[in-house]
C-alpha cells in the first residue's frame, strides 16, 4: 500500500485535475468506506463552492483516467438521483 495523501490536499488537487476548476470555499461533509470488509478505501466528501476555472497550466487527469464531465443544474442532478440514474457512490 502506498502513502496516504492528506484528504484536504487531495480534494483540491482532484477537483482541479478532474474538472479544471478550483474552489474558494471548502466544507468537509463526511467520509464513507467504499466496501467495508473487502477494501480499505475511505472516501472523503467535500462541498466545494465559489468555483473558478483553473486556467492556463492547470492540473490534468492522469493518462489512464477517461472522464466524461456533465454539467447539470442542481435541480436536474437531484432529479437524476431520485430517478436512480446515478449508480456509483462517488458521483
């Protein structure tokens, strides 16, 4: 197992790598185990607000990360949850 990265720092890096945005404000919401008894991965949940485009020189996803970003208004995202359209806990 590799070194465990500080979740506060990792969340900021991941937001920029995976979305191209940075946040002015961060609030830790909580954490959950992805598969207790099977895996040791602990996911940390944050609310990032005050988003701004990272701009030139931003961090980018790793070469093996194939991401499809979809922007939704909050009401549409909540409706997708209600319909059961989202099937992965990270989303």
